């Protein structure tokens, strides 16, 4: 039987070299994850970029469970995975996969979520979905735990009632982790976001293609373009999401619509330009904010320093600010370049630059935090 193999920037290999969260697992700590009374879990899309990160985050946070099902497509059925020192066999996802499953973490794409999410809910499973399938459905909470935990009030484990909870788009999560604490203080009226998005946002195969293309270009060969239509290595291009009739692409409109839903503010003005850059892992975003009430840059910096899940890297003297590499495999979103927008009157505008590991906080970590709120 084949073992699941991984790109070096993906979690399972990195797990060997990164240290677990020391506040949760000390060197002599007894692992408490496997517990008879804890929920039964399923990870859907376990062989993918986000699926592998789910396992890493569950482990790092010592998430309690009594059993865990490793689910993927027929292609992966029978492959072996080692998780927390135990061997698991990857199973093909079917409607019966959810019998007896309390919480299912989905990351196998929108069409799989649409097909199997409702099936799981019917069988009493609480689904935390990473795809865009249900995000804009009115009755489905769209949750960033640090921002709007109240949206999932009423969804409880142990009632036998299934439910859907949606994880926002990765760019939205990273942006709102930084923008929300400032919004709470001074109320954002308009937000202009420009993204610099990594290969990992498009999954494990995109990361492999970037690596392959980089080698090919350096060797003078023409680059293999299977995942993206154009050369990615040593280049950048508009995000590969479909372009809509208004000229925005779907990724950009996710930032617009999801922000309004998460902030429960239909009037907030958001515009975005999303760009794919040849970075392996972790997204960067330039965010321009216009506020209803004045907010000076020092107050903003202090607010961000105290915001949960945010670190400030803002060293003007050394010209040191957040980078995708710095935040890769980290939980926190980093914010820097915090400065007054000189194009706006007084203290009604700020520029910030944000970096976050979108496989982690932008996907797996956020979903596991949602699952933790169910415990
Ligand atoms: N990458 C990110 O940063 C990110 C962030 C937020 C949300 N997401 C969302 O998460 C989802 C997965 O993204 P990813 O980046 O992890 O993609 P990926 O690396 O391409 O992984 C896709 C996963 O889905 C599984 N899958 C595909 N077809 C399936 C089927 N018919 N039945 C069951 N499983 C199937 C694959 O299994 P096989 O290995 O067997 O094919 C694999 O485990 C997408 O909806 C994506 O939009 C991704």
C-alpha cells in the first residue's frame, strides 16, 4: 500500500522540524487527544494541502477525539497515514462515511462539499466547511473565531442535530484578522485590498508546479503549465479564479461579500485586486482603510499589538515588516507598515500590510478553532 507523500512546504514534513505550540504540548506532556468521551472526527480531503494541515493543527492543539476517519477520493483509498503515532488507512468518501461522526472538517473542494455536506448534516454531523459552497447561504454561519464567534451560537455537540458552519475564504480571514480590531474602534467605511497570494492557496498540485517550473526555467526549458495557464515561476498574474461580468474575479468578490456578512454590515464598501505571486506558502495583503471616526497610527498599532491572533512587525528603522516566509507555519497573522494614509484628511485613513499562512489561519487553524468552540 502506498504512503501519502507530500510537498516539502506542506505540513507533514514540516511537522518533523517545527516545534509544537509549547503552551499546549510540553516535552514531557502526555498526549490527551485520544479520549473515550471526546467527539468522533472525520477529515474530508485529508490527502490535500489543507487536509494535511488539519492533522497538524489537531495535533498541535491536542484536540480531543475518540476516533478519526481519514477520507479522500477513490484515488487515495488504501493509502497509509501516520497520525499521532498511529497508522490510519485513507478511506474513500461515501455517504456512509458520516455514520457516527460528530464533527467533519471538509476541504475537498466546493462540489464535494455540496454533495456530501448536506448528507453529513442529515446524519447528525456538524460540518466545518472550507470551500465556498455554503458561505453566502443566509442560515450558514461564516465564522472567524476572533471576529464573530456569536454567529455560531446555538450550534452544539451532543444534540444529535447536524449543522453547517462555513470557514471564510483565506484572503478574507487574513484581512479581517487585522482590520476587525481597528473596525471595532473607528468603524471602517471603505476598505481597499490588494493581495499577493501564494501557490499553496491553489492546493498541493500548484505548489508542485511552481517548484517544477522554477527548475525548468533555471535549466532553460519551457515551463510545464498544467495547473495555471501561464508561467508562474519568476512571474505574477491576476488570480486564477473565474472573472465575472463586472470585471472582478471570484476571489475579489469573496472579499467584498464575505466581509459584509462577517461584520454584519451591508454598507461597508470593499474593493479588491487579487494577484497570484510565486511564493510557495502564505499570502500577503495591502489593506487601505477609511474610517468613520478618527484613529491615529500609534493607537492603531497598540490595538493591533493587543489583538488576539495578531502580531505586529513594524520596524521602520530597520525596514523590517511582515513577510510570507516569516509567517509560514505560524498561527498568528502579522501586521506592519502601519501608517496614516496621506491621501485622506486627518486621521481617517490607515495603510497596513498583512501576512498570514493561509493554509493554517486561512483554512485549517480557523476551522479547528471553530470545532474547539463546539467542545
Ligand atoms: N489551499 C488553501 O490555502 C485553501 C484555503 C482555504 C480553503 N481552501 C479550500 O479547501 C479545499 C481543498 O483545498 P486544498 O488546497 O487542500 O486542495 P488539494 O491540495 O488539491 O486537495 C484536495 C483534496 O480533496 C480530495 N478530493 C478530491 N476529489 C475528491 C472526491 N471526489 N472525494 C473525496 N475527496 C476528494 C483530494 O483527495 P485525493 O488526494 O484522493 O485526490 C485531496 O485530499 C478547496 O475547497 C479549497 O478552496 C483551500
